[in-house]
């Protein structure tokens, strides 16, 4: 680590100031605090992996990170071969669902460097989920540096091509073997990674849901709680049977306001203004959402974060003032919507041209993430050689 640090500082032409500052922080943290025991795999599965047909979430890299929470603190930091774990069948995660996760991505640049996109935003949200689910927080440095160390070890698993990336799945589960309903005293925090391709391979045919609900005021919709996804399965399955790819979730009270789409935030271009639902108890505060709003404001586009009514969206679809609709998320990236159905009436959206907001913003975002354009926002966190 010391050598890596010296090397970087001796070759400033290759690294910008943000990277040098980041390296100093990394160096201090590792020297002072984080002791990760590493057990390497004996036979890598890399050569058996078909990088031309990745899909999403099917393939896992060679190693995973695990930390235990016992006696009121995080301990036993370790990187081990990816594989099954043993926990008690009485563990509270199985019975009362104290479980939550994050989704993050890492990208390989043309020069071989690997960067993680805005991991501190995910660390902060992970801890907001932890607070809501009565679980312990994970120090942000632990969250990010454990991830960086894991990715460094499995660097070869990060796909090279634009459109592909390394998906990173940090998560926490409650492990107390006790059937009383109360917050667990013990937890495991783990990180898995795996190369992934597109989550949505084609423009989406979606339905505005007016019966089932994903989240309600005072609930856990803003947290990335596992239970939110379990509750969404059945309505999504019904929608699939009707031929839809995804559901647009609306408010629990009267189903009059748009909230999210499946596992992504939702944005529209209406009268040349970018609009999206404001964050509240019922809406997950997406990292991609924040990124796209920042890029839009940077190019002086009108942006509105507010309650978005179903009525105005339908009127916009009818009179043509709604020109773009797309989901935004880590897995989803920017996923265009081709058709929206409301109460049995289907509205088709013309394919957005290359100059449209969603297409040019996806290009800008990819250019930053894959190192093809300067990262003036400081969003890329570089994985050092440890
Ligand atoms: N909303 C939900 C319910 C999600 O699962 C996700 C995916 O993470 C998002 C929104 C988008 O969030 P992000 O951009 O941080 O991935
Ligand atoms: C992500 O975009 O990272 C998500 O968590 C969505 C996932 C549920 C597929």
C-alpha cells in the first residue's frame, strides 16, 4: 500500500487531485484501522464465465466480503471464496425480515483502471435503511473500503465493454437465533459482486398500478428493505401475465400520484421540463436519480421534483406534451418506456431521438463512468492496487 501510494504521488500526470486525495485517505484508513483477513480461492471460475452473455445477477465473482456484528461492534472482517454460508434456521432474518441491501456498480476504463460510482451515496442510504430497520450502522469507510478491497482482488471480473459493469451487492441480515420479536443483537454484513449486462434489454411496456401498493406514509418504502421487494412480487407477476414488463407504483391513499417504476425511480420530460416524484417515505432516494437531476441542472434544463399526478401524465400522453418517460436506477441505468397503460387504455411513446434528454444523458453518464470524459463531479471512486 505504501508503495502504491508513493508510486501514484510520483506520477501525477496519470492521476488527478481527487485520486491523490482518495489514496491518502485510503492509506490512512488501512494503516490505522482495517484488518481484512483474505482467503483466496484455489480455482477461479473466471475462465468458465461467458462475458458475452452476462444478463443480470446470475454470475458471481470469485470472492465475497463478510463482517460480523457481535457485542455491539463490527469485527472479523474477511474476504473468502464466494460460497454458501451457515446460519441458524432460527435467525431473525428468516422470520421477521430484518434484511436490507444496496446496489452499486464498478466500471473498467480503457486504461484498465476500475472505478466505483458514488459508493458513499450508497453507504449513506444503507445506514438510513439500517436506522429504519433497527440494525447497526456500518461505518461508511468500512462499507467503501471493504468493497474496494474485494474488487481489487477480483479485478479481472470487471467487464470491459460499455453497457457491462461489475454489479456490487452489499447487504445486512439479522442473525440472532431467537424467535422473540425484537431487533436482533447480532448481524452479518456482506458484499457480493458479479459481472452484469443490461437489466432491461428493451424499451418497456408498463402499467400504472391502481390497486396494489409498494409503500405507504410512515412505512419503509424509502429504505432498501428486502421486504419491499417481496411485497412487490405478486402484483408484478400479475402485470407480467397481462403482458407488461413493469409496474408504475402510485400513492397508497388514492393512487393519484406517481411514485416509482418497479425497482427504479421514474422521470418524464413534460413540456420540455424534467419532472420526477419528490422523495418522501414512499420513494427510494435513488443515486441515479440524484445524478441525472444534477446533470440536467448542469445543462440548465428545467427540473421539478414534486408530486406528479397520474392525471397530468395521461393528459401529456394524450396531447403530446409528454415526450419522454424512463426509469432510472443502478441496475436499470436509464430505461426508456415505450408504452404506458392506464385503466386499460394504452398510450404509445415514440422512440426518443439521439438528441433527446434521456439518450444524451445516458451517453454523458457512460462517458463519465467508463472514463471517456472528465469526471468534473468527482463521482468515480478509483479502486487502488492494495
Ligand atoms: N427505487 C427502487 C425501489 C429501487 O430498488 C432502486 C434501485 O436501486 C431505485 C429506485 C434506484 O436507486 P439507485 O439509482 O440508487 O439504484
Ligand atoms: C439496483 O438497481 O441496484 C437495485 O437494487 C435493483 C435490483 C432490485 C435489481
